[in-house]
């Protein structure tokens, strides 16, 4: 059975055609031209915007089932256009999540510091991975996850940063634990021209040690620190499909290469504050069965608090690798 649903009447969406789709072989995820929106009225999925600037809920598709290539093309085109896609009421287990995630590209292996380190999953949870028991708030694993409450973009501390992340809501607390997303693409478009000129060509140094030190410098072991030395990332990125630019900042960004550290930090702070104004932010209130895919090239995100003693939260994240370093 194919994952495209045939029931329901809504088949159209408002993606603006930008060129002709030229087809692609299954499992070929390298070529940006392949993710141009299809033209015409023949869409299988439905697309409902979630926010005036970005994000869309995708309907008419069951992502836990094998998907035909044309449906994947539509999903990928919506991803390039909207930066964040929400799929509601999905029955996913780990294998199905991996299969769907791989339609976006090869998966990253998670860093050792995560309880699921060494697998394809970054586990975001207050439950022990072996026993399922609630982890006490003072435990290193809970403190480590607090860094997710800073605005960040996944894996920008890796030489090849992530293309996208897929977060699947398995257990959701009755209150709290929402995730916020901010569009660095709309941010870039609204930056003063002088700022755009000032930041063009700049490179920031990103590191996990830097972002974790914002919570507690002792949260990473020496082995975990050695796993991920700092890396350079460009400060302005361009989407290879539609050419739209975005800034590229977040908690892993430590300073600007070649600038005095404090001056670089001030610029990064200024850009992050600009990017996370309310008008650029979508807050997702999770329901069990949601899966959200977001574009790490142009969105920041952050977790929000919940009562980790009273409630259970289990989110499974897969992360798709980008297609190369952002700095040669
Ligand atoms: C993440 O930062 O990748 C996870 C966000 C969340 O758990 O809400």
C-alpha cells in the first residue's frame, strides 16, 4: 500500500510554481533542482499554512507507509517553500520514522552526549532510555537538555551541518513542552541593507562546548568535548532551490572568525534577538502523533519548559545531514 491517501477532497495548495519539475530517481536526494514545486493542479498532498511567514500542515498523506516518488517530490517542494512541515495523527515507530527521514537524505549519527548517542535518534525525553523511569531534575541528562531551550539550529557544531530535523511526538505532557521556531529567512529579508552588507561573507565559529557551557561547563565529559572541535559556518546562507537568503546563527555560534570575541558575540546576539521577534516565531503545541520536519538551514528553534517531575515527554528526533560544509 502506498502512503498517499486518496480520501478527502482538498488536493490543491497555494505553492507558487517556480519552474518545471524534471523527475528524479528514487533515493536520489542530491539535486536541489529536483525539489522545485510541481506545476499544475495535480497535487496529491494538501498544504495549509500555519503562520503568515512560514510553516504548513501537510494533509492527505500517511508518512509511516512507503511513499511513491511523486508524493516525496511534493513534500520536498513544500519543505523548500515553507521551511517547516507538520504531519498530524501519524502512526510512527522508530523504523518508520527512519524510512521517512531517509527520503530527505542520509541520516546523522547522534553525538555521544545524547542518551541515544551512536544511533540515528536524538532522544529528547525526561524518561530513562532503559527503564522508562522519570529522570530526576538534577541529573546530568536533564541539565544537558536545558541547552535546547536556547535558540539554536541542529548540528551547526558539525562541519557539515544538518539539512533538517524530524521530531516525532510519542508522549506529550498535558501542559508545557511546546517547541518554538523562528524564521531566519524572513529575518534576513527585513534586515537593513547596511546590516546585510556588513554580514555578507562573515564566518562564525560554532561549537557544542560553547552552547553547553551556557548551561553548565561541566555537563560534557572530556571525551564528549574531544568528539566535536569547533567548526566554521557562514553567517549568511542561500537556499539552493529558490535562492532565498537567511542568516545562520544560534546558540552554538560562539564568535565571528577574525573579529575580537566580544564584538562578534555582540553581533550574534543582535542578529538572534532580531530573528526571534514575535512576528518571526511559530509556537508548536504538540499532540501525540505529530511529526514536524524543519529546515535547519533557515530556522532557529527552542524547547520550552514543562514539569519534568509530574509529566512524561518522549520526542524522537532524526536528523538529516546537509550536503556539504558551508565554508570551503
Ligand atoms: C530540539 O531542540 O531538537 C528538540 C526541541 C524539543 O524537544 O522541543
